[in-house]
DNA sequence: GATCCTCGAGTTCC
DNA sequence: CTCGAGGATC
C-alpha cells in the first residue's frame, strides 16, 4: 500500500516537473535542465505508467500523443465566433481607423477632447489561427478557425504541442478559450526540411505551409514530431476576467501567469504616431525575427472601450491588421524558356503571369538549372509561390501542389540550342548544361561582347543589349575587335541611334583603347578568369604578351591559379580565332597599359588583409569602398570567414554582420574604415 | 582526402 | 545574392 502511495507521488512529481520544464523551455524561453535530463524524466514516467496503467490520466505528458489516427477531422462550433480583422496597407487607412475609434469613444464620453487612444500593438503572425478550450484548467478541445463559426477539431494534434500546457496553473477561470496562432520558427522549418530531404520525403515551401501541413495530419504522431509553436493573442469564451484591470495587455499578462505562451511582443502605444512608429520599428526587425510575420495588429487596449466599439459584419471595430507588402505571392507558371549565357550555359527561366510582390511586378524568375527544377518539382501550368525578400531577385519557391492541373507539364531540357541549333551537352558530374556552339552561337557572341564592354571590363558606355543585337544580327560585328572600327556615320543608321548617342559611343570607344591590363584580360572572357584572377595575372606578368606566352607551369605560379584555370588560359590563347581577335584589336589601336609588377605590397595600410563589406554605407558606395581598400593593398571578399580581417558594416547589415560576431571578426563602420585607410575626418 | 574558403557566373527590374 | 566548383590547407 505504502509502495503504491509512493508510486503515485513519484508519478505526480514527474508530471509536475515535466510540465515545469516545458513551461521554462517553450514559454519562458529559458530552459533549466538539459534535453537529456528532460528525456530521463520522461522515460521514467513512461516506465512507471506502463507498470501501473490504472494511474494514467489524459493530461499526463506521456499522453500528448493520444489515440489512433483519425479517419477525418470532426467539426467544432466556436462558442464565440473567431473573427477576422480589418486590413490596412497604407498609413492613411490607419489614420482613418484611429479617427473612427476616437469619434466613437468621444461620443460615448470615454475619451476627452484632447486625449489620444491607447492601443496594444503586437505581431501579426503568419501561421494558423487556433482556438484552444480549457475547462477547469484542463485542455479539452482545440479547433481551427474554419469559416469563423465552425472549425475543424484538431484537439489530438494540438495536444502534441509541448509549448501548450495540458493543465493551466495559477488562478484560472472555469472556462477559457484561448485564441492564438500555431506557427513554425524559421530555424525549426529549415531543420525540418533538412530532415525531410534526408528521408526522401517532400519538403515544404515555407514555414506557414509546414505548420499547416503538420497540423492537418490525421495521425497525431506525425504532428508530435513537428516543431510547432503556439502564441496566444486573444480569447473567446472566458467565464471570468482579471479582477485587477480592464486592459487587453493585462489579460495577456494574466494568461502568462496561467502558464500559456503569449505573443512575445506587445506594446502599449499611444495614438496614430505610436501605431505608425511601431509599424516602422517592427518592419525593420522583420527579417531578423525568428518567425515570419505578415504585419502588425493594433487593438484598443481598454476592454470597456472595445465593448463600446463593437463589431461590423465579421470584424471587430476595435482592432486592425496593418500589413507589410507581401514578400510572397502566388501566380501561374506560364512556361519555362531557356537562355544562353556567355559561356553557353543554358539557364531555364520561368515565365510568370505578372504578379505584384515586394513592391514590383515580377514576370520572370530564374530556375537556375535542371536539378533545381526537379528539386522544387515545379511544372508548367502550376500555381507557384514567388518570393522577393530582402534581396532584390525574385525566386520561385515551389508549387502549390493542391492547385496542380492534370495537364501540368514537366520541363524537358532541349537537345539543341534554341539560338544556333548546336547540341546541348551536360557533363556527367556538372549541374549546368551548355550549348556546344561556342562563338558560332550568336547568343554567346552577344553575351561575350556585353561582358567585354561592361563596367568592370572595358567600361564602354552606350553599348546596350539592343544595339549589340543589331550589330551582331547584321554581322557587322563578329568579335570585340570589330567594335573599334565602328564609324559615326554607320552607327547613325542603326535603330534608336541618334547623332548624339553615336558621338558618345565613338568617344567611349576611343577612351577604351587604352585599358588597364587587368581590365582587358577580364574583358576577353577567358573561362575561369574573373575580376580577381585577371588582376592577379596582370600583376604577375605585367604585359599581355607575357600572358599569351605563358605555359601551364608558369601560370601555376600565379596565386589562386590551379591546373584547371591554367589549362583554360593556355587553351584560350592557343585558339587561332582568339589570336586573330587579339591581332585585330592591336590593328585598331587597342593597347593595354603595361602594369608594373608591384612589390611595394607590404608597405600599404591593408596589405594582406581581407575585408568584407555589408549593408549600405552612409557616404561611400560599396564600389567606392572596394576601390579604396584595393588601393591600400587589401582584398575585398564576399563572405565572412575566420580569415576575414575586418567586416565593414553599414545600414541594414544582414547575416554577414551576425557571422562576424559569431567568429569574433572585428567590425568597423565607414568612419572606422576611413581611419584605417588614413583618411582624416572632419 | 576532407574541409574550408574564395572566385566565377548568372540573375530581375526600372 | 546564391550556387557550384576550383584552389589552398591541413
């Protein structure tokens, strides 16, 4: 008997401890035991319950994953309807909302003439709205929003969320319907997808879909394995309010004392200025939050005032959702075309039904390569999710499988180049397919020319895609050298070429006849020779002739040149066609400026240092900063590593700054960089 | 041989 | 910016 007693006590103690640890881990975000210790408690409890099945209760933590899979979700009628919120995108819509609230409250004598309304401002999570019902402190039911009146019964799935207590603590009311959002953090989402990938299961396109998919599992064991969180922001039926206060914020504070995870940021703000300020501050934090939000929500903080304001149709008049421009939208994938790049790389491009996302209308997006299309499983005719996040370049995230039409077609890589008809080849171990036509292919010739005249190469202004198209199509220009024999008169005959434009172009060509050696080398478009390698070659050899004469062994002596790059260079200069072009260039008076192979390297301020730039600097552009660093003997790199000497961070610095902190790399601002470079400040 | 780091190449819209 | 792949390093 006594032994039985102690088993009961032990089981109680274990359950209490596990609930406590869940609370610390998920709600307070401050775990007090290790995962291993937690697991040991759980294992002990399971063992005891197995030995004494009669002691198992439904709110034991072992019973989070309860019964067998469901055949279908039942439906639940909400005791108090789950409403949607009015939406605003623009500041003047928010002003109008605030004005209406003021008028109503003044009319009811609840707001003095010169008084501002007090609001609670909070995140609008991008997840799923859920209502969780507690009776006598026990979790008895959970439902989705559904149509607002009736939702789906997801009780057994919601019970598996460890952040949600199965029993409330403290001074709880008899009946409490907690309203909140189920979501997945970005980090958990990434991890889940990683796991799905390893197991060969389908990956989710974004945290929201992952959360929705996880919650809509008929087998709660699957839901239990998914890292879902819950944040409370409101309530439905509630038999008693806090006795102390009559404020929205106070009710949520009270929820916290009941052990419920409450929306982590809720500020009291005053008047329209407070609202818009919160919107702006949150907007600049948005990309760094651990979860995704699609806006913020404002609620009149006084509950008495909320009652007075009441409801219109299906939305409360006391609350408003202020949304950020969508970073993701869905649209239709009309087709997949291929582009031919300078090196012959065949890039599939998605043609999209125009869609407004992230502030611009997107019609095209790269799909990178065949593997990428397969990995994302996008098909022509699919409804796809398009994202245009912090970075500028739109991206097809993935298909909405539920909306896939029966006739959706897979992309097939063409066998021959759409421009020149040459075979398209893809080496076994490479991701990229290439047109084998070389410079026989007009697309490759055009891209090669565009590359040669680009800003970082010969920097010839006034030679855009349109003109190059015409020059190449008319066969007037077959190689880089032909550009330099263009005359004012013949240029004027091309479309959209006025006299002034033609003069400008001829002047730009004249200026480009004496490029720095590294620019010329880069302009030639030798495979594997980019800006950095071109500079290294120029430094090492000093003249174009020396580079042409160099054999593979000599080239291997150049920093950052290995066998593949060396072979590529030798091959380029042994190609008769390329030598012809170089001769022709010389004929038209193009002569690279010789470079002094430098040896004063170690005397400069930034010799041997690697600097990474991130964010927007207050005065200099990125390119200014780059040039100054190079001039001081430093290198500029794109990614932060342990070898990075400094990170120069400007406004809106992102992941690189975080990584710098992680690795203990010194961080400078623009002024710090200028100090280092010996610029005087004034 | 593995791992880390850096470079090259391709990309969208206005 | 992001990938893929070449080069350097241990």
